């Protein structure tokens, strides 16, 4: 990877193909951040020329990271490369995402915003952050040159909530089916929900399903089952951010989920429901489970750290499996928005996006990034790329997922 390549060289190459057009604040007539530059003068063509001077004058970029497993990527590779290329220092802090959101809200209400310039922000808190005004109303998906080819389903929407581009889709992940090739040959690995049921019946206790109420891989598996087993009419509002809790509860308690509940009741006697994503992976590591519901990036990380055997492989069910991810935001209390914009753009560059996938298994929301050059031993720890292209699905709105999980607990686990 050529991380030493200057931001100028990268920007110039991209600017040749990008349209002009200043960006406007999202959902308001003015920006909710203080700047020492004219936001409306920033276009793809003028991006670096407008921002580099103010960014250097603004001091270090304070960056909050909510994922501990990404620390080496940031501190050893990405941040040093950005600092060399721009002369702008980055102060890195590893934080708890949900707790930090509450701290940002409290500080904003007290009139003393926390000094955070760029934050890896939890996807489930986007609505709250927008409504409380802690997220800068800057359309990152429009203004950043390196965001020019974002997947439209990720560029302006988080779990069905339309934020208008203020959340930059930095990290994408996939739920998947993991299996250990020491005991399951690839051609025998379940490739559909009926396959999984048949395998569980033939191998009782050898399938681990993460409890949807205890881990995201289980909730993603439940959402994937909903998309595979319910009618188009039942799915009509599953990507509608206005699908409120009361409507979602009525939907989940109605007839739409009957085939999903029936499937899991049939599956239940033959599988192990676990108390979390890590518990599921531990069952594979200990040889108890042969097949399991997993997160792609977590399996990638566990194999890399020797916590799972390298014989574990991943695949998506033929009806598709959902994925999700978290984004980067510029908090409204930023003191160096110019530096935050430059750093965010750097994070979305080809080199960083490919390195991110190769080191921590984190997918990219940029459709134009070429990931085919990954080393064979790295690619083996990921879902095959052809399956990612054809079988990955976006997650349903959080309200519907939460109510479906409640019914799953009541009608499957507690029966």
C-alpha cells in the first residue's frame, strides 16, 4: 500500500472526474459548527486547497475510535500516514461509543461541548444524535472526494434512518454462516435455511445460534430469516425509518412472523442458543459447534489472533444475509472541522479501505474499491467476494428488528 502518497496527488487525480458544487447544511439553513473557512466554498475541486491551511491552524484533530480491534490500524498505519502527508497531528482516543454519545449530549446541553473533531459513531444512535444536535449537519457523503462512489443504501441512511449524509459509512460488516472444515466439508456446509435445519437434525448440538437478544450475529440471522420467509407485503415497511415502535410491535405480533417463528421452533431442539457472539465462536474453537451464526469481521479477527482455528470458513445463505456497519461523524462541538474533513476523506481512500479489509475484515461502502488483490490466506478468512456482491442485504429498521427479537424470545426461547 502506498500510504506515503501525498493527499495532494490523490486529490488531484480524483478531482479531474468530479463535478463542482458547494455543499449545503443538512436539514437547516445554516451549519451548526464554527469554522475558520467558508463551508460553501468547499467543492470536490477546491477541497484540499480550501481546507489544508485552516486545518493546520486548527491544531490536532481529536479522533474517537469505538472499536478496540482497530487500534493498531489507526495508531500504527493510518494516523502516521495522514500526519506525514498533511502535517496535521491526530490525537487518538479509544472510547465506548454509546457512553460517549451520552457524554456529548450532556456536554452540549451544558453549553460546554466535548472537544471531539471526528468520531466513529454507533449506528444505532444516529437518530438520537441528529435529534439532539450533537452531529454536525455537514453532508460528508457529498463533500468528501473519496466518498464519490458510496453505495446509495449506505450513503445517507443508517438502519432505516435518513440522516442526509452526515454519517460517513466507514465500517461495514456482514452476518454469515461459519463452519469448521475439520468436520464439515465445504460442499456439506448449509447454504439455505432448509439446509441448516437438515444439518442440525442430522448433527444435534453441533449448530450454534446466537441469541438475537444477546448478540448482533443472532439478530442479523433473525432479520435474514424474516427477509427469506415473509411476504413482500409484510416487508413493505422494513426499510422505512418512520416505522415507529407501536407500529413495529403490531407488525411483529401479527401474522407476518408466523413462518419465521415456526422455523425456529422446529430448529430449537437441535441447536445451541448462545449468550453472545463471542460465546458462539468459543463453541467453534472448542470443537463443540461445527456450524454457527457469526459476524464476518469478528471471525476474521479471531482467526488472526489465534482464537479460532484457520480451518474456519464463511459463507452466506442463498436467500441472502444482512449486514450493517457504523460511520464517522463530525460532532457539532468540533474545534477543527477542516482537519476532521481532511482526515475523514483520507480514511475513505482506496489504500485505507483495502488495508482495513485486509487487516481487520472490515468491508467498504465504496463500490469502486478493488478488493481482488488480497492475499490468499487473507481472502480465506472472509466471505467469498462473489457471495458478498450477490447475497449481502441491508439490515431492516431497528424498531422492527427489536420487536421481532422480543417475539422470538417469547415464542421460541421461552416456550
